C-alpha cells in the first residue's frame, strides 16, 4: 500500500470526526465503506514513512471517542429526565384518578 492510501485513511478519520461534530450521520456510511476498502488492502506492518498519517488518524479517532462519549452522556441525562417525568406523570395520574373516583 502506498503512502497515499495511509494519507487517505487519515483524511477519512478526520472527515468522520467532522461529520459527527456537525451531526451529519448521513455522511458516515460512505466514509466507512471507503475506509473498509482501504484497510482490506493493507498487508503486513505499515512502513515507517506512514507514521504521521497513522498519528493523524489516531488523533481523529481519539477526539471522536471523546465526542461520542460526551454525546452518550448527554443522551443518558435526557433519558433519565424522561424516566423521572414519566414516573411523576404516573404518580399524578394515579392520584388524580383516586380523587375523581371518590
């Protein structure tokens, strides 16, 4: 595999990060498919001259992991809020039903 292939993998990792930062999930399938095709062509250990490209890809993936972790935590907070609101609504409905029935 040429240096250009490793550079393209770094570009794809950076594009994945950019798409996630911009909430453009529709861009991801194409990026994943191209990256998978490139990785399928890699054989043996990478040559030393591709280290900068691999470092770029790793940095983008690290930032992506942090971003997705933060987004997951936000969604978890949203879900917890929804569960609390649902419990409160059930309690209110139960109380209101008991009051109407008396």
